[in-house]
């Protein structure tokens, strides 16, 4: 057999955990047909001596749904050895979308996924070249991409398409559920790999409303997942730590045949060791034949935020109501209030308690010498508590000061337990999203550097 491509002399690491071998690879019609020894001739020969030949990473949790339309390279995932990405996670896609809802979709992506509204409007233009999900896939295929792409149907986009702005205020009618089901069936036939949805309380959209998928009933999600299961697809669910009903996810798998992956299981979600009962429950579900796999990550979950748009606190009553108010003067007045600060501190969720201890000042436009210094250290120099100084600095800088904090997954003992459990799956890079707050598209490189080489 003549190969199209032969890669010779490299250290072949096949990803199964077996030791690497020096050898050759033969590739024909886009498939590996020989490994170790590849004796036939080839149209193209690549000398890999002194290099490692390995499968690319599959990143199952990205948000390139808008970016892919102007950046065929899906920057920066390929820089880190990723050769396949999955988009549409957590229900935040851009199709199907009616022309009158385009701004609402982009506003939702801006708020929830920290994407630049200006970049999206410039990159996608005023006249999108698609409306339906099949048309969206056609555009992606026509444009071409540097790496492989799988797309989940975004539940938020689907719900907004069928229900309009009522999608953020009420449950769907029987007729609306049926229409969503028809569109879901159409999308799966066109090449969608499943459905992404979110019930997480941290996900709010335009005008401070819950994202549309949060108003979906169990029957609505299950009805859509029936079409996913029929096609052998995956249901990706972001229930958040506050709604992590694993029995419900088990029912979705059992009743619909969809593989279910849950975002996300992280160290420290409800305090030290809080991930262990979830791992035990997943083992129980697996023993019953249910296919439910929590997504985990090897990286600490860092967030960079300012008090203009403090996304990481928006689920708290103090901030949720305040952020619904577009009057910036009211927000500033609240930040000045000692009572507001006390209420804020009292409402912190378990994984947020003590956040100031791990925080650094990432941007002080008035005094760059404070940049990248620990917040507690700088606050002490000013004779204030860390929380008070964070607010005072924000007020002095017209809410431009930024802070970075490792909020979750920073205990390496817990992370190792999550990574090595046979029932978890690596995910949650969030590549393409939160660029102003974090950048975990480097997840694959970090895995190799820290958890393979160093550990």
C-alpha cells in the first residue's frame, strides 16, 4: 500500500498510557493505517526524528461559536495541541437566531461568556449569513477551519428562536416544546452532535434576566434530549453547584439514550473535600448502567473581574439586583455603603468565602506599582481590610481597577483525585470565552507540563 503521508523516526506516544516507541506512521485517506513500522512508500515523508508524534487533544468545552465565523484558526486552541473542539456548550450558541434577536444573542454572550460585543459585531457583521442551525453548519463548512469542529445546539438560542423574549420569563407551552423538538431533530439530522443547556444560577442574560434555558422544565429538556439520543449524541448540562442533581442527569441518560456530561466538578465547590460525594454518586450511577460523566479540569479556576461587571458575584442578592439597574450612580452609591459591604460578605457562597485572601490587584490605573501584588498586603499598607480596599480602589478608579483570584480547583491534592478518577472527563477550558477574565485554552499544555512532566 502506498501512503499519502509517512511520518518517520519520531517518538510515538499513542495516548493509551503505554510507553512511547521510536517508529513510523503511515497515513492513507486521512486515517492511520500503519504504526510502529510503515514500510511502504509515500507521496509525502515527514522526518520526525527528535520529536514526539502524538494524537491531538480533543477540547470538549469551548465557546468559539461566534469567533469561528471570522477566525478559522480558532485561536488559540491549536497553539496548545488541540485538533478537535466542541462548541455550543452551556447552551450558548448563535444559531438558530432570527434577525431581530441578533443583538440579544450577542448581549447574552457578552454577559455570560465575557466576549467582546464590539469584536462580535465587527466579526459577524450586520447581515449574518445564516438563520437556522443547518445554515450555520453550512457556513462553517464553507469557510473551512484549521482543526476539527463539533457543534452542540445551544438551548438558549433555540428557546429564544421559538419563544422570543418570553423565553426569559416563563415555561414553554406544549406547542412551543413541539416546535423546539422539530428544530432539534432538524439540527441533529444536519450534523449537530448534541444539545448544550444551562440551569446554573450564575448565568444571566440581557436586562439581568435568567438565560432562556434556565426557564426550561425537566420535560422540555428531556423532550429535546430524545432527539439527541436518537442520533447517538451528547447532552451537555451546566447545572452549577447549586443545582447539581445527579439523579436528574441519570434520568436524562436512562430516558433518552443521550450520553450526559455535566459541567463541572471542581475542587472546593462547597468547601474542602466537597467533590468526593459527587464522585461516589457518579460511581453509583455508572454501576446502574447510566452514562453520566462530570467534566473536570487540571487548572485552578482563576477569574479577573472589576466592580463594573463583577460576574463572579452576580448570583448573590446584593449584586443581582444592583446589576439589573443600568444607573451607574446607584451602583457607586451602593459600593460606598458599609451596609452593602457587610451584606455582600454575609452572602458569599462556600467557595467564595475568603476570596480576598487569594486575590491580587491585576490592574490599578492610578498606581501601577500595586499591579500583581497580593490584595491583603496592599490593603494592610493602606490600613484597611482587603474587602474595603477593593471597593475603595474601585471607586477611586471609576470602577476600572481589576482583581484576579483563584476561586476554585486550587488544591492540587483534590485536583489529582478528580483527574485520576476513571469516571471523569477532561473539559472546561472555556476556550473562546471569558477573555477579559481568564484564559484556560492552554489547558492541554498545562496538563502535559504540570501533571505529566512535573507530577
